[in-house]
C-alpha cells in the first residue's frame, strides 16, 4: 500500500531500554523488500550517526545515518536555506552543534550579533545563555525551536525537555518560535523530500498521538498508530481526528502486507 515509511523511535522501535522486537523485524523486512524507510526524531542532542548506531545495536540490519532525520538536521537545513550567512546563537548540545557546523552556519556567542536563535535541549543551560537568547530575540532575531517536547522520560521520571526551555523564552520574549520537530510538519516534509516520494505513498508510524500522529496529519500523509508506547487504544479512539490505521504492533501490519502479497 505504501512505498515509503517514516518511523518514530521511543515507543515505536524501543521502549526505554526494552527492544520492541516486532518493529525491528518489520524494518528488516522492509529492507529485504527494497521499501525505503527513515526514522524521524525530535531528539536534538544526538547526531544521526549516534541514532543509527543505537538502531543497529538493537538489531536493525541496514540502518545508517542516511536513514535518520533529526530535529537538529531540519533546523540546520532551514537556517542555511532561509537565513544564509546569518550569525546564529545556539542553546543546545553536540547533536545540534554538529548539524549547524555541517550546514556551514556561523555560530556566535553575542546577543548583539545574533540574527537567529535556535534552541534545543541543553542539560548544561545557564541563566546567562537564556538571558542572551532573550535579548537577541527581543532585538529581532528569528526564534527557532528544534522541538516542543516539554518533558523527556527517564528512570527518575519526567525531566524538563527542550520545550521547557522554549516555553521560558516565549514567556520572556512574547515571541512564538518556528518549530522544526513533531508535531509540526517541517520534519515530516524534510523526510519525504529525502525519500524522493510524494505524500500520497508515505506513512508515518508512531505510538504518540500528539507528536507522531499529529505530525503526519499536519503534513497531510497517512498515519499508522501502534499500541506499543505511550498512548492506549481507548485514548486514541477518544480523539477527534483518527489515525489512518490503528494496530496492536508491527507484526500485525507485516502479516497483513504479506497476506496481500500472497506470501
């Protein structure tokens, strides 16, 4: 039915440290069938290579950095395209810095020079960084957020995410950012462009209704919700806009595809 697949990671490919075997098997099956796929992640702290290494470690046999689209990649591409030669003030970690450098973007630590402020998760954030970002945005710098996730899960519980820092800056500046990650469509559209396919033949696979499924809906592509992560089926049924498909896991989806193919 679909010629290209986009996958979420946490809750779809793995749940914390637990591998979701049906998802790994399905990705490997897609590779055997020659059906292209990409992984889209809001995580701005990791490079595409680091994400690919984790997927290989859990059993995905044919995954490299070319299969990964991060919110940092999309932010860097957008800045390079729309704000060429603009000095950029960054709040973020290695994944975001590497993406910006690879795109040839000039970084600055001065709020007076910055024409763009880009914000991702930064576990070493300081008041001074936030103060400089606030001053730059209030001076007219374009405000870009890698993703809006206010929390990230951990063994300790839900910790502040990139979106928490973004919300602080929204409060301080009264400026809404351009958001690159899910549920906004920019990351999905970037992934579709990389696949070289049209929206009509691409499906977004994920467990989180408010990020994965809504990103697909906002990008006007089909969505495939899997009951392996954060949201339960009863919760999905209560939403106004339903996913295109709802399944228990990707083993069920693979069985349907194989049956259609007469295998």
